[in-house]
């Protein structure tokens, strides 16, 4: 009996629903995968109805596990960021499949903006770089290619949203068209210093103001669900993009604290406090979270392929049947062979930001087999993270005692986490609950309804599972990193 918090975690490959009790301990879980669509090289799409169905089915499965007399007091929502949807205001019908954050179809448009010399202005206003990763050029692409879409947008008949906005719209029966500040900060359309939509960016990218949702705090009132979803009108009280939710779930709530989430991609975020930090090494300035109208900033480095690389081993090469096999295979790899995998399947993210390059394998011999390729895949996770950490060290002073908090599906792999500590030469802390993205969403809802008093009380709940200390010799680390940088240079030059 009692009140529970429902976290909806809408990810790139699946949707999950997790039920938390009053102490934010998970007590029920459901998950449903949905299809990835690749209509052209570098293009990635989702069908909105498949996303919605996976969310509803997961929520209904969790609702069925409620104890007798238990009620859902509030919902917290977290989502894959940047993925772009446009739908009819009257009907909710999407005009086009969702264009996923990984999608590269607007690379030429971004290159044209680069040639016009506008990137510095974009970076100053939004904290982001000109890259097809973000939402603005995706919006314009849909408006330009769906017949009548631009006219409908100007007339206010269609709406834009990232996945959070779309789900809130659908769950509330069209009553609420809103997003939180963290998701808004990933669109290339929000003024990062003011926390509002930027008129100059709207003109630059050709996005009508009438299509945009209202920007609200991460812990806020996002309306109530339709009664047919949960049998009652349940309030939605927290929203954050997945990496921002993970930052909260990892209790990285003080300046200098750093987390890295390993899911489909890897996203490393350092809390920089109430003052916006500016990067000279092509990291992103973004929001960590916004609560009570106060913005807390972060620097972020984005890696496009980590868990997706392991999925490629399974679905593309067929050398594994499940992800858990890779650690044991890596341990069996021939130490005399050093194979590098640069996983540029949809380009490379930070600090390179090259959407056009593609993946490559280096160092292959006739003796190279599945174990060596599996090791190269896992080492690519640590080596890409190494480049992000070095960029952050160059941008932020006072990080001599850095400790990295990790989470996400790959964090359960002891081999991968030890490799990460070795290659970074920093301690790696894995929390007792590695599903910190959903926990962060639940925490925001709990803050908004008063179940958690404040951020200090939230931080006190964080628990360590295991620390991985560096154990690699300096010479070995330097050899690995040097070889990696040669492989990346070769990939970028191809």
C-alpha cells in the first residue's frame, strides 16, 4: 500500500516503465523494444505510434504490479533527446516518422551554414555546434519536404516536439504542449543564457514560433494523464532529457562532479554550476537541470556509438548472441594483437563532430578473430571517453582529483569498467542502481510533489556498488592511446 512514483524512460531502442516506492526504491519494471528504421544510409527513423504503444504497454504492465491499495502519485518522464516529431494539432497525427538524434540527413545543410560563417553566433546563443545531431535542421527538413507543412506551421496547425513533448501531448489528450528546459536546450533554438526560445535562431533555421512548446522547469506541472491510461488522472511532475536525468540520478549536483552514461551512445556530463561554461575544445554547453527557475549548467561530450557498437557485433557481424558475452571474449583476446575499432557508423561526435566519416577497423591480421574484434569494440568505449575527459580537463580548472560516476547498460560489465579506469587513469564509481536515468526522472517528480525535500536530500541517497581503480602501466596506456589517435586520424582522413 502507499503512494508510488512511475518513471517513464523512453529510449532509442526501447521504452521502460519503472515503479518506485516512497523511498525511491524500484519495485516493478517493464520494458518493450520497438523497431529502428534505416530508410537510407545515415538516416534513422522511428514510427511515433510504435513509440507510444511501447510506452503505454510498459506502463500498463507496471500498473498491473501495483500492490493492493497502492496508487501512482506522480509520473517522471525522461527521453531520448533531439529526436524530432511534428504532428497535427487537431488530430495528433504525425506528419512524418520521427527523425532520430543519430540521423545524418541534414549534414549538407549544416555544412552550408558553416560556409555562411554563422556557427560562432549559434554557439554563443545556444551552447551547441552546427551538427545534424540537433533538432533544428531536422524540423526544417520535415517542413520543407512534407507538402503543405510550412503553411500549416505558420498558421499554427502543426506542432513540434522532442519525444517528451509528444508523449505529454498524447498522455494528456492534447491538453499540454510543453517541454522542459533540458530538452529545449538541445534543439539549437533556445537561448542558453535566458532559457527562452531565441528569435534569431528561429529565423536562421526557418522554424515558426507557433510550432514550439512552452519551456518549463524540469520539476514542474506538466498536466495530468487521460483517465483511460491509468484508470485515474495521474499528474506528470518531472521531465528531463535522458542525460540530464542521469546527472540527477547520479547525484552529480555540485560543480566538478562528472558522470558518463553508457547506452546506445555515451554521454559524459560535468556539472559547472550556476555559471555557463564555454568550451574551447568543441564540447557542448548545456543545462544540467532547471529547478525553481534556477538554471544549473554543464559541459557535455557526446559519443554516438557505444552500446550500438555491441549491437553491431550481435546484429551485423553475428559474432555474439547477447551483449554480456563481450567481456569474456575480450578477456580471451590475443594480447599480441592490437585491433582498433573506430565506430563512426553515423559519424563521430565530440570532440571531432564529423557527421560524414564512417567506421573503420585497424590492425587486422590473419589471426584476428571475434575475440579481438570484441575487445576492440569495448576498448573503443574507453578510448572515446578518454578523449572527452581530456577535453574537459582542458576546459575546466581544478579536476586533478577527478572521479567518474558511470551508469547505463554497459556499466554492468566489469571488464569494460576496468578498461575505462585503466585508459582514463581515474577511479570509476559504479552506483548500486545503474538505471540512473529513470531514477533521475522519478526524483524530479518526487521533488515536485514534496516526497523529497531538496537536492541535498537527493544526494544523500546515492550509494556506491563498486569502485574500479586504474591498474594499467603508464607505458601500456600511452601506447594504446597513441594507436587510437592514429586510427581516428586515419578514419577522419578517409
